[in-house]
């Protein structure tokens, strides 16, 4: 039971409300009673109503306000058979217009006075916030703590812990990804593009509130040093975290800044106060039992109880471990459970910086513009239903965005009063395009062919021996790759038109400058394809069998460094996807893949059928160290998927020589 003298409070639109005891059973369609009876409409006075809503006068006795509500919450506002909507209308003497299913419109409230319209809007906002806090979090605000020094020391810490500590439950998978180390300011649920743009706008606005606190201490340097944990028993840990302290500023500056940001978003109704604390708990998560690798059954992770780990030995040996110092230059609004291009910790939606390398031209003393190509397939995502997204970006950045009409082969052009406003609008558009691109099927890939005469001959011999000597379940000639298509995949991408293909080709030529210094002294680079491995845990339920690749005349790691440099370059450019969220590209040459299996034909059409695994245990037993041969790598290819070129490889869009 809550303390009735010190109830939990929630701020909504600069007003403070009591959160009722969660023990009280309240159904979804009764929840409006929690707050509607606290403030009868009749008691509202004009001078009492200082909420900052934009209300327009239509005529002498009619007012209205228009605002966006995500479609996910419209049902909560309407209620069963419209009960909640009718109740609000009756109590506030307003008319509320809610968009129908499929309509991309705003909610509109009409009323006889400013106060009645604001009262109805407050009630709707309370319903939305009440529904929002029951959703899973989608985004969070953070301060990245992942510079080169900290990442290096964290990797060393991880290595030492796994080497020296034998605590129960300790596992490599519990450690956070080094590039994702960060201080969490707060979490929130943003259900659509409109809400994400609004949160980005708020992050820009809140800067004015906290900058005076840290102005005299810039650049703000933070030290990540020392360990602590979340629960009482160090032998039953779920979260081990690093402690953060100011390195060049008085103690408390960081806490004040983070609390100011959290309070701002909390009052706006977007951020949740997860644990009801007055202050944000400043920490950097290092190990978390929720990261533990799950057991896979039938290609799906199994549900299992969260298992703690014994961290007492880690504390004993590394309690004062110093990870290093980082200069904090950015605050990020990011998407949970994502991996961004390059070294960014999470897919970033907003950065408080303006260093993006866009070409912006000055037209006259107070007008700037930028011009860039966007594939016609993504223009609808930028415009939104009835132009809603485009108008929101223009409003937030004070720009004019010109998008080509259907059938026009023109670039997108942005005009604005300053270079920063034009760049801000372009960043938002790029964010929308990247988000849409990642939902498309891949069309192209970058690869290193592994198909010279020696390897092709040995692969054909391997195929013949496997089909002759292994009588295992699911083995079939059709699941072997075509010998002329053997390759190492660097990464995959979706290129929707000729402009994007030309851009990717240009980037492939540009990236050569990044990796050539790594391999120049080892040219010509020779790679050996030798040995077998597979993608899943059970060799009797294989889907992919691949060949292992190693340098034949160069130090180990040269190939990995080169491939990672190419992949990271394209990730940063927003063209390539990080399919599995790995730090490094998994270097392999696919030999057998169950997805290649010949389909049954009915009525001249292939029928849909469940992907069938194969038993590869006998292949491993007989051919685990099979040597396919050595190839000299002279080219890197950008190729089109599911094609066949005259030479037997994939149709190439671009080839660069080493």
C-alpha cells in the first residue's frame, strides 16, 4: 500500500498528479475516473489555466486545438463503444474529432472557451501518458562512454575477468558490447515518426536549460572508475556497473545536468521515472544477466528464467579498476536494441552537434540550401500521409523542403535561414531514409571472389565425395553453391535505383584509401580456403556449412581488419546493414545452404515449403580439414544478388582492383 501522505507523483504538461495505488483494480475503460473526479470541470477558471497549448479562436464563441496522437492510443481515448470520449465531451462541453482507422489526421477539439478546450486536451494527454507507460520502451537518452581509451580498457577488463574469475554464471555473453557503453539518462516509448521527431525537438530545447550548469566546465570530462552492483548479494548479481565521476568539474555537475534533462522529458509526458527516484542513478552497465545468450531450439531462442551470476570475485579483484576518461561532447536519443553504423553505440536519432559533412550553399545573406538524391521509393516516407511528416520537419527546422513529384527525376532541395537549419532538416530526412532502407530486401553485396581454377576444381571434387560417401538426411546436390560463385561476403545492402548504385560504386573506390595501408606490404594477398565449420549448435540440424579462410602469406588478422574497414565505411554512409549486430564481419565461404534446396513444382509454380535442415555431422567427420586451395585476391566486387554473369560469378555493378 502506498503512503497516502507521500504518494507517487507524475508531472503532465507542467501539472502534478497523484498516481493511485496499483493494488486498486481498475479496468481499462474505467481509468478516466482516476483523474476526472479530482478536478471537476466546473471548478476550472480561465486564470487557472496556464497550460501551454495553442488554441485558436474560430469565431466569437468557438475555439479549437489540433494535436497529434499516435494511432496506437486512439482506442484508449475512445473507450468501449465511445464511452471515454463521450465522458470527456460531456464534462468539458467540447466536441472531439478523432481520426478513423487508416486516416493520418490530428485530433481536433472544439469548445465554447479556451479553458474548456484545454481541459479536454489535458484529459486526453493523461489517457495517452497512462497508456504510454504500459508499453515497452523503444528509445532512450544517453551520454556515450565509448572512446578508444575506455573501449580498450574495457576489453582488457573483460579478458581479465574471464581469465581470473571462476564465479558461477559468468559468461562472455553477459558483457555489454564495448562500443555501446553509455550513461542512461532515461527511457521512453515513441510509437511513430511524429513522436520521434517531437522527442528530437525537445532534446534540442532542453539544451538551453542545462548548458548554464556546465558552461564553465566545458569540455566536460568524465572518469569511469570503480565497480558497484544493483542488488544486495554480490553472489547473486544481475547487473554490475561502472561508477562515473567528474574529472575536471565539481562533484554534482553531472548529476544536475542529467536530472534537468530527465525532469524536462518527464514533465513533457514522454519519459518514464522507472524506479520513482528523485535523481537519476548515474552508472555505466558493464555486465547484465539479461544479455545472457539463450538456448536455440528449432531456430528460435527458448524462454528461460533469468539467471544471476556470482560477481563477488570480480569486486574483490577489480573494485577500483580505472577504465579511463572521456570528453562528453554529445547527448544521444537512440533506439533500444539496435546497432548503428560505425562506432556509434545505438541507432542515433538526434545529436546536439552540427558537424555533419553536407554540402550547403549560401544563396544570399540569409538563405542557404542543400541538394541531394533520394530514391523515389523513399519519397513517400519523407512526405507522410497528407504531407504530415514533411510539414513537421519544416516546422521544427524552419526550412522549406522541395520534394520531386511523381514522375519527376529531380533531387530533394532544402532551403533555410542558416546552414545549421538546413543540415538539421537533411539529417532528419536521412534518418527516415535509413530506417526505411533497413526494412527492404537486400539487392546487392560486396564480396571477395574465391573461385580460381584450383579452388573450383577442389570444390567440385569435395561435392562429388560428399554425395558419394555421406548418406545423411537432407543432403542433396541442389544445396551446394555453384562453384563459380564461391566468395567471402563483406556485407549486404539495398540499392533501389541507378543513382544509389553509382554512389555505392563511388564509395567502394573511396574506401580503398582506408584499407590499402593495412595490406600494402602483404600484396599480392593470398588466402587459403581450408577446413569446415557451420552456423548453428547441432551438426545434425545444419542450415549452412561453410569453409574457413586464413591468410596464406600475411599475418593473422590482416584480412579481418581490411573487411571490417570496408563494412564500417559503408555502415557509416548508411548504405550497409549490420545483419547480426556483430563487432566484426564473420569471414567465411558458404559451401552448402539449405535455402538453395530445389523446390517442388506444382502447376508450373514452385510451392512454398518449410526450410529443411540437413545432417552435416558425417561431412565434418570425414572432411573437417579439407583443403580447397589458395587464391590470390586481386579484386573486390559490388554485385547484384541472385544473378549470373557470363563468367559464372554474380553480375557485377562495380569492381575495384587491389
